[in-house]
C-alpha cells in the first residue's frame, strides 16, 4: 500500500542493522523517502528539519521515552512512531506522555505497520496492538472522571487502539452512528475536538491509567 500521497521523508533509528534495514525496505517499497542519519552524529545534533516522521525501533542504548523526549527538547517538530517488542499500558502511558505520536508492535504485519504510519502522518495519535479489554479494565471513573458514562469509557478505551469507528462499533455491537454520537459526547466532556486529543487528554488525566 502507498504510505502517503505526499511522499514523506522518514528517518529510521535502530542500533540493530537487520531491524533498521528491514524497516527501511518496507518504507521504501511504500514510496517513502528515507533520510539517512550519520551513525557518528548524536541524535540531538542530527539535522531533522526536513524529516516528517522518525521511526524509533526497539533497539537503542537508551529507552524510547528518553529518545522521544530528546527529540522534542532539541526542537524536532515532526511526528514520532515508536516500535516496541511488547506493548503494555505502563509503557504506552510513558511514551504518550513523552510526546510519541504512535506506538506499535515491531512484529506487526507490513500492512499494519504502514497503516499506523499513514495515520500518524495524518495527525492521529495511534496506539496499536493494545488489548481493548486491558484498557477498559484500567479506566477509572471516580470523582471528576465520573462524568463519562460506562459506555463512553468503553468507547474511549477503544479509541486509544488502532481500531476504526466501524471496528469500535462491531466490538461493542452498536452502529457506527452510535459510536459517533458517543465520541461527540466524549469530545465535549473532555474539551477536545479530535480523537488524537481525546486519547492524549485521557492519558494525561489518568483516565487511561495502569491499575496495579
């Protein structure tokens, strides 16, 4: 599938050559322009001004959260997609909090990875491969958060996954129209205007929190 009609410029960062090469080949086949960063140049000194998307693989000397934070602190204004070997709520929460725009499993299919990439480039915040039941069980509805109904909390949890509105409806056994109505109510209660902002606000407000 074509990655994006704008032929995005993408930098792939990973310390394992086979992982970096594999990701680069997938992205090139989809029409991306790969920006090669000199290996000897520290990330904070790399020229990322023309890069639309940084894809962080799972193998680095530092944590993904630290790398995402470094990118933001050194003025990078593009999008960031983090690929991980395993996804858990605590890691997702930390990555979203640090400014990652997408989180997906490295072992996802080529089609799934490209779909996440397209959505991230289009401005969405995408969290793929997180079991929705885990998100639902982690939703808290105490105090101020209780303004969301139970069904709205279920929809919010599914909005934080890589599901379309149709797939959210199928999961909850309701129509797409009903999902849109719940989503509109959620946006109003959270004071946001987009799915990306709703998910970001949910994590920031600990609506999608890790229950230990």
